[in-house]
C-alpha cells in the first residue's frame, strides 16, 4: 500500500501523503485486520498518510512498525517496532532516503 496508489510508484502525485482519511480507507479496502502487520515507511515523523495508517493499525490491535529517517523522540503513537535515526545529510535527495529505508528493511 502506498499513498496515492500503485501509480505513484511510477508518477508522483502532489499532496497524496497528506490525505489522512485515505490511509484508513486504503487499509479497509484490503481488509486489514488485527491479524496483520503494518510497516509504515516515511522520511519524517510527520507524514500524515503514514501516521494515520499506523494509528488505525494500533487502534485495531494489529502489530505495527515505523521506519523513519529522523528521530522518533516526538512521536505520539507507539508502534511495536521503531527504526529511526537513519538520517543522511540534509543535502541528499528524497529518493536516496527511500533507498536507505529499503536497505534497512532488507537487512532486518
């Protein structure tokens, strides 16, 4: 599941990561339930779509993890697993951050 749907893997869409209601709708469309495990991946602890999805998962007692580039010190939700602080220098581009997150997933 990705904000904006599968097509955003090929062509970006502005603002889809800010649509809080879409995260819950997308999870409900795939019948996400307490037996499932949700991994949220974001460059920042403030990405609304990712946070909303994690909040929903936690609210229905599903297991969850959050992989973020910056520190989770101010994170208000409590996923089961947090991998944080993998922040490369600020000058790097977003696609490099995403590549690093994928590398962390593979390494786990």
